[in-house]
């Protein structure tokens, strides 16, 4: 059940952030919120205390976070507390962070190991051409692609490998008919 709660609430936060094109800022705020909750056991204990009414919890959360986090995250925190799901908040935030990392996951495959400069140039180009503010790039080497790069961003693939280009040329040549 706890996994279902974290998934439902984490997905809701993810979708809301995507709709408003605020994924990166909300992601950074959630990471800060996770740090705050880890460093302040008293706050967590207060939020989870069964004898403290929701209104008091909401007041404290509002006093601490209002104006310091986006309205979207503030509304999300209020909803979690109003629904009595504050005990699940760390798991919800973990789920959200993992979902964002999976969404932002970028894999770059090359035929040979890229130098530090090449990696930096590739990351700069990716930041320039995507809506991401920060990236987590995984590099791998596959000599079978012969040259070029294969870049996977979530479910999208940009394949500029020589292997793919040779395959396209081969298909084009197979279509030609000699007269």
C-alpha cells in the first residue's frame, strides 16, 4: 500500500510539474526538501504525531515553506497533509526524484571512449537543445556502431552512427534497379 501511495502522489507531482514546464525547478526544490526532512527529525516527528491536528501541521508547514518553495510544491505539501499521508512524504519524494531521473536519463553511446572535452561539448549541446536545466548522462562504448553517436533521452533515440548510415545507404542501393 505504501508503494501505491508514493506512486500515486509522486506521479501526480511529476505530471503537474510537467504540465507547467517546471520539472527542473520542482526537482531541485524536492531535493532540498528531502535534505531538510533528513536533517530535521523534530519536524518529521511533529508531522507524523497522531495527536497533533492537521490544521496545526498545515500552519507549521506554511510558516516554514511558504515563500521559500513554489506554489505548486506548497500546494502539494498541503494536499499530502490534508489527506493524512505525511508519513509517506519521504517515500513520495524519493519516488518523484527517481521518476525525474528516469525521465531525464540520457545515454550516449560512442564507438570509442570520449575525452573529457568531448563529453563536456556533448553535454553542452544537449543542454542547449533540450529543456533540461541539468543532466545525468551515462556514457558507454560500443565498437559495433563504427563511429558517430547514439543518444537516448527517455524514449527518444538520436542515432548518428556510421553503422546506421551504412544501413540506410544499403537499403537505398537495394531499391535501385539497373536498367
